[in-house]
C-alpha cells in the first residue's frame, strides 16, 4: 500500500468516525432538548415546503417507516404521513397526539422524492440520513450500518444502507386503514 493510499484510507476512517460521532451527538442533543419525543429523530426540516421528516423506531410495531409532517415544527403539525421504507405504502396506526393521517397528493409525492434525494450532510442524502437515524434508534451504529448492504445483509433487523428509494409517486392519494400497527 502506498503512502498516498494509506493517507486516503486514514482520512476516510477519520471522516467516518467523525460523521458517526456527530450523528450520535445530534441524536443525544435532540433527545435532551425534546424529552417528550426522546425516541424521535428529526432528520430533515424544510422551511420553504414547511415540512419535517423524522424517524421514530418502535420495536413494538411491525415494519420500518419514516414520518412526514406537514409543518417544520412537530408541535405545530396537524397531519402526519407514515411511509414504509421498503415499498410505496402508508403505515397506519392510531394517532395519540391528535394529528390526522396525511395522504399525499401528486405534487406532495413528487416533492417528497426531491427531498429524499437532497444532499444534506457530508455528501449524504436525506434518504441515507433517514436510514442511518432509523438504524441508530435501533442500536446499530454508523459503521455497522455502512456494512449492512442489500446483497450481504449482516443485520437483517435493520435497514441496508443501499436500500433504494421506492417510487413514492405510487403512494395512494388516500390511506387505507386496514393495516393497524
């Protein structure tokens, strides 16, 4: 291995460790600032679209999903869409916080895909940050998530880092309440 390759590998390791440390620090800071929402990680907020994207992993529920709120601030949101990570489907369960279920219209679904593909942190997309945050909430750190790939799923109870974004334009305009989680 040449000195240049060694330096590159060392820098990649330092960057990976710094990103992992920052993600964990951000999660801890969020939990301290929002004690009632200690299991929820805000991954992205868009002031122009007035939305926020969060994960709230709950081992007691089936499936893996993220939440899209119709306001940049959780407390001010009146609607929530729970969207499956692996397929263009809504996930439904009882809303205990008074928020209504949100079925996205065509424009909102297109905006969601744009948001998920946005680069937000050290070259990572919102989608990748959702996966990292979801896995972190489930106890899988940044490095282990990076190793968890579709073709070599080391941690089957967690999301693979290379999970493709489903075609969320195919989400239905109305939510079916047949799937209680």
